[in-house]
C-alpha cells in the first residue's frame, strides 16, 4: 500500500498529534508500506519507503509558530507521481480540503484522523461568533471522508451529534520505555522542587485555547498566604509565555522539552495540571499517568475520558479556577487518595502500548485502500491521472521507485536508496 499523509507538521515530539503520526508512520513502514508525508514543517530523515514533501507556507497571524500551507499545481503533480492508494488528512485546513478534492476527483479513498476541536479555538481569539460557522465547515469536511478516526468516545459523540456517521474510534498509546516512574531521582527532584513539598507540572503549548489563564489563577491561590508549598513547572512555550511569566514570577519555565528530558520532568513531578478544554484526547495526560503522576483536567474535551477510564485523577469544571484549585488541594492533602490514583494510572498505562493501537489502524487503512482499488474502473477514461494510477497498480506488490527526485519549492526530496 502507498499512502499519502497530509499532516501540517512532521517534527518528532512537537506535540501529541505529531507523536501520534510518527508512531503510525513507524508501523506503516514496518509493515512494508510506502508513505508520503506532505507538510510545511518536516524533520529531515531518510528511511526506506518514506518520502517527504515540504509545502510552501506562511506564518499564521494569530499564532506565529503555526504556519498556513498552500497547494500549488506542482503539489498536485507530485501527488499524481506518487500515485497513492489512500490519502490520510490530519488537519482540516485549506490544504486538507484540496487533498480531499484530489482524492474524490481521482476516486482514491480518503480518511481523517481527528486530533483537535478547531472550531472551539475561535472564542479564545475574540471571534467566537465564527464557532457555528467553523463547525458547519468541519462537518462538511469530515463528512466527505470514507472514515474519520476519533480518539475518544467523547469526541466521537460530538461528531455524531453534528450529523456525521462515518466515525470510528482509534485511541492513543504510550511509550512505557520512555515514560516511567523509575526516572524519579532524589537529587533531580530536589533541584526541581526548590525546597517545596509539591511539584505541579503543566506540559504543552502556551496558547489561549489551552485555557492557560487557569494556571496563573491556581498559582495565585497557592501563593495567597505566607506559605509557599508548591513549585509550578511550565514545560512548554508559546505566545502567552511572557504574560504567564509576569503572573507566575516564582514558577520555572523550561521551554519545550522533548524525549528523555520531558520524561524526567514528568517522573519528578507530583501532579499534572492540564486545564485545556479543546483536546480530543490529551497525550500529556497519558504520559503523566505512565510516569506515576495523577492529573487534574477539565470536564470539557477528551482528557476527562482518560481520567474516567483510569481513575487516576480528578476533573474540574472548565474555566473554573477555584474548582481546579480545590481538586489540586484534594490530591495534595489526601495522601491515601494520591497513592491510589498514582497506582491506578500506572496500571492503566500498561494496557495502552502503541504496538497494539497502531497495528489496528494499519490494518484498517489497508482495508480502506483495498476497497478503493476495487472501485477503480478497469479502463478509466475521465482523466489521465486515473489512467496513470491504473498502470502503476500491478507493481504495488513490491516497493516501487516513483522517480529519482521530487522538486518542491526549489528543494529536492530524494527517495531512499
């Protein structure tokens, strides 16, 4: 199978969505498939069967770290040359729309993995009146897919409530070799805590739609008296970092952490405070549980489902800083409750390894691709792209070179030898 994936960014460990796509790509390549990654931000790498295509892009005005890609005729020609059996889209933006149109024109199966509740972002940028329009456009976009893979029942129910019927559940996994409680070390823990009894961690982007103002409010409640029992660790970066530093002067801001550095901070923290109401899943919550760290999360979005299934944390009312503070205090003050939840989180994480989770989606994608191939007419006459596609199919049983190079925006992306 040859699959084209539009993912926006393909930088390892950048966020939960890219971690998920990396794991999927690893499994697809291990199963002998060919994968073409289309995005505007891609980590250079060379692996057999992996082809990387960088799209032209421009910074997004409301969040300069994010870029908006565009589809040019050259991109569409590259898709023709790559000749995918199936297309997967992870971002419902203009490029995603064009990839769906391309798939429909050429009778190629197209699926989507659902990562974020984008329409709910608008209110955090003072354009909340666009939320209903955003949901209408999202419903149209996802309604054209052969299948949409949502990570939680909560996300799936929301999509079904809006009229979509092509929803399937594909959850997320955890790397237990990386995230583990054995990384807790007294000396590092002491340096992290700075003499405080408790370390509260936030891990993620510092952006409005994560509702990070809750962090500053909870910080203020803990620092309202003369006692300073809690050290706040903020592992992330983003446009709200400066304002958050002003409101949390004694907090430690580490910037973005990746790999072993992030895993070590998890293991040496006591509690994850993650107030975001716009998560479809919440990979950081699962990473915390695997590290032996209970979590306090919002009652909106997918994080609450992880807590409900694991029993390894508490849920606060979305946007209610006093309630988040109360739930944090409850976990800190009740040590028996803390220990029970810590143990439940470790047991829950042991059943969520990536191997089983990605294997299911690989089989599902291969099934979707086979159904699509069966529907391609034996002698297409509508357009040359379909004819070219049919001529390539008999050679799919073995890896096929699709040409010595692709020229994208003046750069060469060479296929592996």
